[in-house]
């Protein structure tokens, strides 16, 4: 019994050391700038209405392409969280997006199409069971466009940070991105909360196809260990431990990018 207690204490001490070391590393890692504002809209379609919802977005494409706004990026759910569709709207900044000039151009484009923006919103709500909006800061739009170009699979992670751990969580996500790159996987793009839904940090990693995603899961333990240490973690196990020591909740979703522009 005494031996068992000693072994348990050693195991707990090792786990605590891993958590503390990982948290300390996350606190020291640099945070790249996130100069661009985005609006992430997650949508759960009404039962059986997802095809109609996608068709409605495709019908609206000419208005989206002519109203002066940047066109959105769409991801269709494959497995994971409750939403069926993610729409990423590049905003730039609140000041520019909601300027009188931009709002007037947006309204004129809707009226010219024969379906006003208000009516289009009503049509969306007729097909939606649930939706959630969050404004986040992220990388420059040109970087995001280049990153997803030529990819078909998206992996989204949405997290709520523990109190006082928002900055540390953001740093940890960048460290984990470095860890992924070091072992031959795509880097992650990191987005952080401005206002809206309760997600504090959202990350996106994009893949050429499902084959690439599947093959990337077969990284050897030796490669992962070396990659973790190069990224600033004590070892490969510390990567997940660090993230979970900083969050209250965490949702993962795999999906595919959807093209709504005419081909």
C-alpha cells in the first residue's frame, strides 16, 4: 500500500510538472499580430433544409460579389459540433464595414437584385433552426485566402478560456501550430474574440484532402517528441495538457469548404 501511494504521488508530481512547464512555455511564446476583423456565423439548418440553405447562399452570390464587401468563406460540417454550416465573413474593421457608404452600397446591391437584404435575412431564418455569431480578430485576409486556396478539408477548434488565461491560450495555440508544422502538418490560423458568442479562441487548419488529413495522423512518436520540444513544449504529451489546463470547454469540427460562386 505504501509503495502504491508513493507511485501515485510521483505520478501526480510528474503531471503537475508537465502542466506547470507547459503553461509557463505558453506564457512566454510570442503572439503574431491579428489585424483583420472577421464574423464567424455557425448555423444549424432546420431539419432537411441544408440543401435549400446552400442553394440560397448560391443564389445570393451575385449580390455578395457586387455589394463592395469581401465574399465569405463557407465550411460544411462533416463531423463534430452541432452546426451544419460555418460562414466566415471578412469584415476588416467595424468602422469601414459599417460606414454609411458601405451600408448604402450593400442596400443598393440588394434592391437591384429584386431581393432586399432584409428579405434575404428572412429567407435565411426560414431555413435555420439555430445560429451563433462571433466577431474575431485574425490574420490578414490575403493570408487567409492564400492559406485555404487549393484545400478542401477544414478542421475548426473553438475554445472558451479559463478566467485570466485568454492570452496564455492564444500563445499556446500558436505554439501548437509550430508543433504541427514541425511534424509535417499544416500550421493553424488563430482567431481571437472581440464580441459575440462565448468562444475566446478559434483555430483553423486546412488540408488538401481527406487523404492528406488521414496520412498526417500517422506521425511517429519520435518525430512528435522532437517537434514538441522544438516548439517549446517539454514533450509531445505536454501539448494537449497545456491546452486543457487553459480552457473551460473545447469543440472540434471537421468539414469541407463549400464553393458558392458560379463555376
